C-alpha cells in the first residue's frame, strides 16, 4: 500500500471492504482491494468495476442479479460500474460449466437479445452511475494479425488448465478451437477497459484470473477478482439458467414471479434470502427451526419482497392474494393465458411449448418426465402422450404456479 495514503483513508477502505465482502465467495486479493479503495478514497477517484454479460438469451434472471446487486453496492459507494454486453463473446459462447460446445448464435439473435439486457439490468443498477459498453467495439475492428498477437501472449497449457476443458478432454468430449479463445477475449476486455476490479460467478474464476495475467502482459496494474456464489435454480440442483428452464426472469409478470418463488424448497429459500435480499438466511432458518416462523409464511414474505423489488408493492400484494386464492382455496387463476391451437390430438410436449410454459421441446420433456405437467387434472409423464384439443377449454398446469387455458382455434371464417 502506498505510503502516501493516510490512515483515515485506509480505515474507510477497510469499512467499505467489510461491507462489500458480504456473501462473496472469494477475493483475490483482499489486501489489494483495501489498497485500491484506500487510494480511491485518498484521491477522490472512483474505481472501475467491471462485469460482463453475454446476450445468449433475451432475459436476465435472478441468477444474474446476484452479480448486479454487488455491482450496485459498488455504485452506492461512489465507484464506476462498467456493464459489458458481450456481443462479441456471445458469438463464441462461454464454456464455463459446460460439458459440450454451445451452439453458435446468429448476429440477429445476439442483437435482438442485447437490446433487452440494459433495460433489464437497470432494474438493479443505477443508470446514472453505469457505463454500458459492447465488447464488439474493440473486437469488431481487430484484424487477424491483431488476434494472432493477442493469442501469442497466452499458452495452450494455461488455457487447458481450466477445469471445464480438462474434464471434457478426459471424457473425450469435443472442444472447439473457438472456445479456447473465449477466456482470452474476456481477459482482453479487462485490458481494454483498464479495470480495477472484475466480478463474476465462481465458474468464471479462471477467466477473471486470466484477465490479471493479460493486464500484466500489457504493463497494467492487475485487477482484483471477486467471485460470487452461483444461485441454484428452481430444480434445486443446477445453476439457474434459462436453457435449463429453472430460472425466474426479472421481467416475468408479478404472478408468475411470485408463484415461482413459492415453488422453491425450504432449503433453497435460505440461499435466496442470502443472495437476493438484505435479510440473512441464517436468521430466517433459525426462526423457522424454533417454530417462530412457519416455512410457508417465510417463503411468502421472500416471494413478496422479490416481486416488489422488480415490480411494485401493489403488484406483489396482488400476486400474493392470487396465489393464496389458487392454492389455499384450490381454485384456478382468474386470468390464465388463453392459448389457441389447431383442433385434434397433439403430443403434450408440443402443447406445453405452444402455451409458452417451456422454452423448447427439450425443456418441456424434462418437465413432463419430472411429473410437473398436468392436463385437465391428470399428471402426464410421457412427453409423446397425445392430448385432445377441442372447442372446450382445458386447463394446462406446469409446476404449481403456471397455468394456461388451451382450446381449439375457431373454424369460423
């Protein structure tokens, strides 16, 4: 730490770090973070805090908000947040946590998804204190020899040390040459922006550390790396992801958002309190264990807080009332989406997708096999099971909280 930094600035930095490190998995390194913040306080110059989000789907979900909320804490302390929309890296696809190569997105899909990201992110971030950049701003103008020069700074053995790649090599799963460029591209973002701090999930640790290495190669002061826990999805086992259909989107309608929150397990509720609210999950767990707080009430309060955060207190209260009407009184919702299909017999998986209750046929099949799909009160576990769509509306339910009224399209010209 610089000798020119006063004790008062160091003490203030330590207080900031204590606040910022709540719910953090790892800081590399904490003394560096204290030093950077102390210098920032002394000079009155905000730090550049970076995080990237690839527009691989049109929706930001609760898993993303764990990172966004930590960025907001930096903003509230006066630091500059750089929100990177990875329109260049999305063309490659992040291999983090993947057991196989991601499908390559089209330019049209990437641009369409990118348009929604900033608006949704501002449900958490302060727009006035956010600098939004697209990393194709620098990658788009690079020539092949520029990429060769960048690639020459990192060895193949460094890249293959990554856990995702080593596991795939051991199982003889393919790794595309394109994927090997992803960590390098993310690291170069840090060089381009001269970031002081980079945030990411625990599955991003390799990429974040590579950013430090590349900054060193370019003669820059290295960034501090902060990793955050991965929010588990509604299935209770895997990281929240839209592709797995276990997510809660920040733009979902209040009743859907509230209902999905109510579908999580009691164990998962504690993690959601920790990572998505300012209320400690341990305190909630203790109150439930002592009998002071019923688990259902604790979950309703969590669902109401989260729905109010992204919508309003009024919308959240209405969603809670609707939920209790449906599940306490065993009634169907009053405003189910009305879905029209061609009359006749259809595989239940096709109906679930047509109703917008699953993103894809694969996601629908998983839900059906888990016993989460009900047609006219009957649980169906065969994705190919045929259901009759006729003039009379039939209630389709997915999970405990998502409904649709399905009927045949009118034959009247």
